[in-house]
């Protein structure tokens, strides 16, 4: 079976409604008050008409189903076309989030569209949420600062998570469809829907930027590397996403699908057959697996990673960038200065005693690598009480996020224009953790608060931080509009050059140039040699 035949579940449905698109040109219906449910703000899509929430500064179209519910027999299949809804769809409330710890529903393939108006072909930004590929939803992010402040259309999407979204198993992989990376298939399916429908919402399908943070950033890197994503976007922004697939010889998480299905790569990757045993399917049949409740699957899953399936991903993103075998579009990529402090605070019981440093290092890096890391990040004589926490955080930041991102940047910059950054606000507002006795600094995810509202409210930023936020919004939206983040109102941001190795430092109130990233994160001196 050819690659195109295996992927027919997606490519065929991408074409559904195309003739209708040409005939209708996705015009806004202006039927007036005729007594039916159509009105002068009704939008026509390939699935039928819809109404949203129209307001002075920003219109919202929420909970739009972009694919058929992946339930029952459609579990662990490529996404399928939704078809036509009945009547006028009321896009006024969010759809279900995908199954995850705490709830969710398998009927979850929804997207949300936010637009400043419907009359201009705005640049489009499609947000791919983070959450370790196991949690989160598009509805968690309010893009008002980008839409109102930056004048772009923003789309937020849901995609299948955990075992339901990223699962390799011999019985499923032998069914003849594209296997494994179902969540990435969903992302591509949503991008196809955007291509065919976004004109009706005031968006320009020829100026689509994908952007995401953490697992969303990993998703961006993966879509850059995926041959099947060609033409679905024109710029890409990856925030703190190079934690998987860019380590040369350590923390190998993205492995071939056959290995992921049968042996895994313990302790990072649990095999599909072992997960099947864990959910009561010792028979290892697809029928048994599709009969297990979503809640049981969520309870059994562990860390989640994509696989090299040979079609959607033919190699790791890092290998694709090094070889030039990726979708060559302009890229913004970067990390936060203190990424791993969040994970030390969130994943360990605080305070973490200095005597626990070795066991904590083993947990993070594994017993084979941990002694080498400890020697490079020692506690020293008479260390302060929080030294283990800070050293573990520094090692995690450098080895898992910073130096992997630098490798991604250097690979990409051989072939495309790349704008690299480090988020450096050491006083970014953050969560409160019990027992926290060290500053979170520019922790993992802190940059997101400078681009989005959370729970409908802006982050509590100081005036200097608000100025930095405005600069970042300007960079992000200008990049979406032109492929270049620079404008007359903000400090110049030069494209990345490997020989110089400089990047933009996002520090309040005014971004500047940073030239010591390599040495401060010990990339060349330590991590690149492992």
C-alpha cells in the first residue's frame, strides 16, 4: 500500500466541499432579518452556516467541529471529515477537551476562531497548545492580546492526547491506515480545514503561521519535519519545544514505530504491548483496545512521545533539520532561561534536601547519565539548603531545553531564515508551589503569559513587563504578517547566524541582543559532547 493510499483518510477529506468553496467563495451571508436563523453575521463554511459571538473589538467562533468524532470504530484511525451539520451551527461555546487527567471526552476535535473583523484578509496564527501531549485544550488560551493588539486572526485547536493520540501497537499498526501519530494527524486535519475555510472569517490562507509552546512547540517542530504538512502553513514559531528529538545520545524518546509498539525505550517510552497489558488487553487485539474506556487509557498512560512512522514522520525533527529534509519556511524558535525550575517545583516534594540530589538526578537523567551530570553541576562544599533544587533545575534547563533548542536552531538556520530568542524575565509572574524556597525565574511556560490571557484575564504584569509583552506581541504578529518579526516600533531582531550565535533576549522593558547563551548553558562545553 502506498503512502498516499495509507493517508487517504486525511487527504480525501481535505477535498470535501472544495467545489462548494469555489462556488460560494466563503462569502459572509447577508440575508437580513428574514425570520430564519440566518443573519448578517452568519458565516458559510464547507460544513454549513454558523453564527458566533460578534463584538466591537473581537469576534469569536467557538467549538467548531473540524473532524468527525474519533469514537468507537474511529478510535485510532486518521481523522475523518465531519460532513454537514443541521441548520445554523451556534459557535458560541467551547467544545469538549480531549480525554486527560481530570476528565474530557473523545468527541473533542474542535477549533476556535478569533478575528478582529471579517472584511480584511488578515494573517492567521494557529495555536497548538502544550501539556506534554497528554493534557490541555485550545480553550485554555484567550488570544485577545494577539487579535486586538496585533491585528491577526487566531485559531486554537484541540487534538487527541496521550494513548488516544500517540499510540503504537502491532494490532492497530497492521490495519492499513497511517498509524501512531494520531494527534499530529488531527493538527494537520485542522490546518487543512483552516486552508479551506478561513477566508470566510477574514483570514488569509496564504499567510498561516503555526505556533505553540512546550508540547505545542514540539508539535510545531514535528509539523516542520512532516512531509504531509507541506503547504499547510507558511511560518512557524516553536516555544520551548525542543525537549524531544534533538538530544544526540541521551534522552532518546522519539523512536521507530515498530520499536515503540513492541519494546519501547524504558524508562522513557513504554511499549504499546505493555500498555495494552496494563489496560486489561492481554489478548493484544484491536477489538479489546477499542473497548477500553477513555478514562482507563488515561490512567494507564505515562509520558507521551511521537513515533517515526515512516510517512508522517520519516525521521526525528532534529535529523530532518540537519539534513534539510523539512518544510522550509521562516521560523522563530527559543526557550526560557530557567525552564526546568518549574518541573523541580511541580514534580518533586519541596523542599528537596541536598542529600536527595543523587536520587533526583537519577529520576531526571537516569542512573547511567546522572553521575556525569552531578559532576558537572556539583553541590560544592557547605551548599545552601536549596542548592540541590537549583542545580537540578540548571542541569534540566541546559540539557533538556536550552542546548537541544540551540541544536534545532543551528540545523534550521542552514536552510531557512531563523529568529532565535531567550525569554529572560527573572520576575515573571508564576504559580505558588507548597514548600517553594527558590525563585522560579523565567520558568517553563512563563512566556505564554506575555502573549495570551488566561481564564479571560491578563497576567498581573508590571509596567516594564507590559512593555515587554507588547514587544513580543509585535514580533509574533509582524512575523505572521510578513515572515519577518521586525517593525519600526521595536528593537531590531537579526536573523540567527550559527557562527555568531546571538539571539534576542526578552528582558523587560526592552529586548536586546544576547551573546553568551552557549557558555551560560554549557552546550559546547558539556551537553553537545554526550
